[in-house]
C-alpha cells in the first residue's frame, strides 16, 4: 500500500515544539515526549522523541486531509480530536494531552 503524505515532514519537524516530560511534571506514570505543531494545533506523544515527532507528522497530515478546524492528538496509532488546542497553550500539559477530561 502506497502511503504518500500531503505534508512536508521536514517542515513540520523544524517548526515543532518538542519537550521531554518526566512523570512528576506530566502526572502520568512514565516519561513521555510531546511534540506540538503550533500552526495546526496538532499534538502528539511518544515514548521516544522520534515516535512523538513521527506521530506529529501523521497527525498534521491527517488534520490537513480532513478539512476540519479541529486539531488532532495522536498517540500509539490512533488520532483523536483535541479538546484544548492552540487556543489554550497555557493550560497544564495533562489537560492539553487528555481531550476527554
């Protein structure tokens, strides 16, 4: 199956905000990497940096193909709409990661 992306992965990597978070700063039980694209509002997480960045590229690609204004959160293979997106960058990280809260 040929999976072509409609986004420039390198451009997304260059503009991404990427951060490593320890459990005590994320209120989760293990460290995570967080990658966010401020232009689209999409956010992704991963156990390692390259996973978070790859998830972000996939989320931005899916977001741009969807034609909606709802940014996506992607982790471990699934994308879901974000409850808090680019309009709430000052929200605690856990609130930005968990859209169903």
